[in-house]
C-alpha cells in the first residue's frame, strides 16, 4: 500500500523510518470528521479493489458500490446518489480505468456537492493473475479461465496507459 505523504491525515513531513503502519492498518479513518465524499477505485480486475472496499465498509461504514453486485454503471450511479443523499461516504468498486469511466462519478460528486477522490490500485499483472487463479470460479462475474485472463491482461494494459499525470 502506498500513500502520498500529503494525502495522509495528518500529512507527513517526511518518509517514516523504521516500522510504520498506515492509519487504515491501525484502524483509523483517514476521513473522520470530513463530510461525505466519493472514493473512486481505479484498477484492473483482481487488483484488490474489493478488498479495499470491504475494509472501508467494515471498518468505517463507507457504503460499497460494486458493479459486480449491482449489474451496471447506471445502477452504481443511482445507489451512490441515494447513499450520498442519506449522508454517507461511498466507495466505487469498478475498474474505472479511463477518464470516460470516471467522469460519471466526478459529475455525480459535482451535482451532490461532495469531493471525489480516486485511489489508483497499481497492482502488477502477475499479482492480479495470481489472485484470479486463487479465487478460481468463486467470483460471480469474472471467474478464472483463459478468456478472463486475456481480458485481465488487456484491461491491465489499458489501466497502465491511462495513468494520471
């Protein structure tokens, strides 16, 4: 897990020395006391986005918005809109690998008057493939098979090509 020093709350002045754990690992909410917001996860399938989503949901009550369970981007947008209206912070668990994919959630944040952050989940392809193999056929929409491994490789390439600058 990596952070920009200035993104941590409170921001760090310099790289920690010795053993250091991030606030999330210590069970601290980086956004405690901050009004609701949208966190858009960006990364290929099997990169760990759902793990991050589960941690934020279980530890801090963030509302998970997952296209695998909701079925479509429109359903994700509606669920996020309702959660924001009810005063919740939401985490968007989709690949969101192009600016076009992310713009819908940026627009939702603008309309709702809440900040939108993006977390780039930069997992090496080899690790994504290992995670895909590990979960096997358990995933409801992306089971391990030759076809999904090919899709994963293509999406990973597209994620890498669309890195923010």
